[in-house]
C-alpha cells in the first residue's frame, strides 16, 4: 500500500494510526428491526460495488452524519456481491411488539393439546422523510412429526418454511404508522412438553 499523504511519526515507541486512503462509496440505506429481540430499528448501509476498493478485514469505527455511533467489524471474505454495514440505532422509529391476549389460549381435546399465540407489531416513522423498513420475526417450526404448526395470519409476510423466519418490507411515509399481526397454533400430544412457544 502506498500512503499518498506524508506523515511525521515521532520515534517515541507509541502506536500511531494513519489514514491510508479515503474513499466515498455509494450505498443504499434501509432500516431493520427484530422486535422479538429488540424494540429499536437499526440503519443498514448496503454497498454493492465494494470489491474494487481492496478493503481489508478489521475493526471499523462507524460515524453517521459526523457523530460516532459505535464500532463494527468489516470482513470482506464473508460478504457476497453486497457488503452490509450497520450504522447503529435510530430512535426516531418507534417499534412495539404486543401479545394479543384475546387470541392466545390453550385447549385440550382428547390426547391432543393446542396452544394459540398472536402478536401485533406496530412501527411508526417519526422522521420528516420516507424510510424503507424491514421487519423480521419468527414462528415455530416443528422438527417432530407429532407436532404441527398452523399459520393463521402473517399479514402478508414472506415466510422461510425451513427456519420459520418472517420478513415484511415496508415503506413508511413521515409520521405514518403500520401494524402487522402474526398468529399461529401449535398442536401436539399432551404427553409431550412443548416450551418456548
């Protein structure tokens, strides 16, 4: 690597960092939230033509609009054609995930037990510009033939049947609120103890 800018580094046995190169990269921005785990939305930058910049793996300091938002790790070896960078939390997006108790119940019919669960996810854009937001959640996936999971309402989410991962892709206008529901029922023999539904 050639460092274009000359530096004077004192010989005082102290480590110094120097800027090797500065680049401006085009990125597309979106927000992502996983309200089952955290009620905040995170800004994500996606860089599509990153390979031409010879990025090295290592720790990164993330600045957004001139403000330090945290540290990350860039590993170009793990990226495919798009490099994703997290730019931290954005508290201007309100996220809530509430259990809908009217739909949550357990029943016993013969030797079968059914447990129904329902949640409502509410997101609000408190910014003065539109945003793209990805919401992720999950429904249970049975690994045992005696246990079945019935999807009752996924509010148009795309479902990965292998993992149970749900994904909603939304565009929220300034001040707009949208709500999404997920409802499912798990049926299993009463002799089996099922937890974490």
